[in-house]
C-alpha cells in the first residue's frame, strides 16, 4: 500500500496501479479469510476431498485491509493525499485502539490529525469516560446477556419452545449491540486520549423506525466505507432501476461476506438487501404512515430474525 501510494502520486498508469493494489489487498484477505470456505464448497460441489489449508486468520485483518484500501483509493482520487512518510501510513493502518474491532477509519478523515493533533487533560478525561462506558457495556451488559443467549442457542431444536427461542433471540440482540458498541466506545475513547477524533459508530440503532434507518445508525463506519468505495463507484442510485437493484444486492452480498466466511453470513447480507429494496420501492411510504411504535416493532422483529440467521 505504501509503494502503491507512492506510485499513484505520479502521472502514468494510475488506474492500473490502483487495480493491482486493490487486487493484492483483496487477494490477501481472500487467502486468509476465505480460502478454506472456497475449498470446502468446491469439495462439496464436485465430491472432492482436497485438504483444507487451515490458515490461521490474523486478528483484525478485515478492518486493516479496508483501511489500506481506503488509503490507496484516496490517493488515487487526490494524489496530494499520498504520504512519503512510511511511519505515518503504518500509524494509520495499525493504530491499536480500533485495529481489531473498528470503527473503520478512512484515510482522508484522519490524515490531518496524524500530522497535527492536540492532547489535553480535558480530552484525556473525556476519552477515559468514554472508554469506561464501553468497557461497562461489554463486561456488565453484553457478557450477562450473552451467557443466556449461549445457553439457549446450545439447546437442541426439539428442546425449544416459543418463549425460550425468543428469549435467546432477545438476549443475543442485546449482547451483539452492547458488545460491538462497547468496543467502539473503547476505541473512540482511547483515540481521544491520543488526540484523535473518530467517527461515531453506533447511534441508538434499536430505536429505528425502519430497516433503512437501522443501517444508518448501526456500524456507521462500515456502511460509510461501502457507500463511498463500492456503492457510489458502481453508480449508486443515479442509474436505471434494475441497475440500482443490482448495486444494492452487490453491496449487501459483500457486506454479508465481509462479516464471515460462511453462507449464513451471505444469506444475512442478502436478507437485508432484499428488505432495503422492498422499503425503497414498495413499503416505505406505507410504513411511514403507521404509528411509531408499530414501525419500531416491525424493525426490531426483522433485526432480531437477522441476528439469529
């Protein structure tokens, strides 16, 4: 990525350099994260028994790969964004507070802060408070709800009745929010202690009145990354309706696959793609006329079913 950024500051072959750099990033991510998944599917499809490589997944690889690609894409768009200071790029990609759990930081959002930032007692105190809130979410709320969810999901399907099943779904819904938003709060707090202002990654997603609104409030940095580097370059919504539908499905297929190398994650991503298309083109206006409590209930039922998937 450093070499590609250096080369992109020149005038020749910029599209080719960008393409090679993106392919290398995606290729490395694919080998580490998706090779076993791909080989397992090939074995199943063709009745083969090729041994799986069993490559150990480097922790946080999805996050720092996306940040590396953010750097080269930003430099491609504006060659003056590139840096010849190797330490600056390393700091950006490997900044430990948000390295393994996000939020995903885009290079153009923090480039100026890396060069010039201010550490004050006030920011340190504010960051420490935010860190403590995040840690409390994780240890006191997420772990407690998760203990119940784990027991329910460990049951045989025949042992479940409707009450236990919904208890597990509700507890998992609480666990995944307080766990992930807690990590993000800790990262934002630690960043502030070092003088960095990171974007808010969660904004009360469970009060959303539609699934579209939910994804504006949940994992905001991931949605922003896909929108800026995938959805808009594909044409966004400034295309024909069939092409717009395809763009949405591509983005949500990739979103699901990014979360995990298995078909249930792909199904989860496409589940949201279909719902968002439905709200955009069919049910959005009808939903907006319903009482707010009904809108929130509708959203949360779909979100909980998605988490179980």
